[in-house]
C-alpha cells in the first residue's frame, strides 16, 4: 500500500508546472509575450508563463509582469500570453 501511495505521489508531481518550458516570443522592454504548449493544463501553463514573464521583466528593467491578454493558436497547439512590464 505504501508503494502504491509513493508511486501515485510521484506521478502527480510529474505533471507540475515546473516541467513546462515557456518560450519568450516577443520582448520590447514594456511587454513580453510567452508561448506555452496547449497539451498542459491551462492553469499550469499560465503559472509557468507568468513566472517566466516576471523573470524577464525583472531582469530587463526591474519591473513586474502583469498578465494583459491571451490568444490560442490551434494549428500550432500553442497559447500566447501577453504580459505588461510595470513598475
């Protein structure tokens, strides 16, 4: 029984947001667009995108990222999230 619980816990941890690899597609100092694959749960992908956007905005000008909009590209199976870099 303990083995089954341990395997279940590992399987659940395997799907966490830290396994999603967000990609910066556009950055201009005032905004950043982050792409994430659609095959991950949306809340995990959005969390990973927000963390990457915050890192980019902080490194660029010491700003914080704020989610502004999202769009889906069904053909590419990718979500694109736009974040504003604000003080």
